[in-house]
C-alpha cells in the first residue's frame, strides 16, 4: 500500500502511526500541540523516534466530546498539514469524518483520510476519497454499545463500509480497517474485540489498531490517561501477534521498540 511517497508492506510488518491532536480538548493531550510551532516540534520528535506516518486530528472524539464546526476544524488542521508537508518527508493522515474537511485537508497535503465513522456519517465522504485517489482508513463505530454477537456486528458494519467504498470507486487495495477500540463499545466488548482481532482478517484488508491510552487500559489498570503507557505497549504487542499492519499511538519511541521485540519473537 502506498501512502504519500512511501510503500508500506502491509501484512509483513507493523508500522507505527504517531498521533498529532491539534485540539484543545483531546482526552490525553488536549492543548499540548494546538499551536503551529508546538505541532511542528512534535512531528519532528515523532519522526526522530521512528514514526512511519503521522495522523493529524482537529476534533476530539473522546466520550462526551463537543462537535466542532467544519470551518473551525479546517482552520485547525489545514495550516498544520501545509507546514508539516513543507518541512518533513513523512506521510500524513487526516483524522476526520467530514467530507468538506477532508477536501480541505487533501488540498493542504494529506496523504490518507482516517474516517472514524467508516464513510457512514457523511454521505459525500466516499466520493471525496475516491476522487482524490488517496488511501483511507475506515473505522468501526456505532451510536451505542450492546449486541448479542459483537464480532459479527463489527464485521457486518465494516463490510457495509467496504461496500460504500466500492460503490464510490475506492479500490480495495487502498483501504485499511480499524476495529474501533473505545468507540461504541463497553469495557468487556473492547476486550472481546482485542481477543478476537484475527477474525477481522476475513474482510481482506490490512488492520489498524488504535488503543493508545484508551479507557479499556485505564479501567483494567485503574490508571489515568497519562499513566497508561505499559498497558498500551501490551496492546501493541498483541496487535503484532494478531497481524495488524499499523498501530496508532501517542508514545512513538516506546511503541516502535515494542513492535521490534514482538516481531522478533513472532518471526522465530
């Protein structure tokens, strides 16, 4: 899979996607990188620590978040995308579920669109991505937790996202799937999805796993967001063993090391 100027050998290696939240209210790092100079510093830091690509987000999606208007989200992400592109040679993903924000982000230099609603929130999103020719990540999400057979529902919902992508003309080889840990799922449901991650390979697309500092770790270890590194590293190692092609993380250096160690054990 090509993202930006880089070829990713999905299925053979787990790549590390660094998180850049240019928001005042993200659950673990809100306000830390919401100025352009701070954002650029953090991209440089993540690149030096081994990030393979960076995911830029302009709207917090934590539980109970306040939605941001399109113009405000564009104002947050577009200058950052442009500035990073001008200074660094690293692929950039844009985390948004709004087609108009995606269009502005693509114009500003985004190499991939990461949609937390899997094309099911904004009816124009699939067409925008198709017309751009860019790869995308489609995440599983739902309005509320609950269900008799969670993995079946996750697979059915992701299959629907794939159908929307196919109908719009997005090639299957340009699609990543994300099981959506922490989105529309309760604590036990998140653990169940993690335990059975390998079943999602049935859908035929590379997987991206995003567990970094999330509540499933906090609830398991009874720790606040800024003390969940060890728990995150366990989920990263699990992602390697379950065949995930990407992990999306806040703490790049530690997760890069965890991937290397897990791959060494797996490959032997």
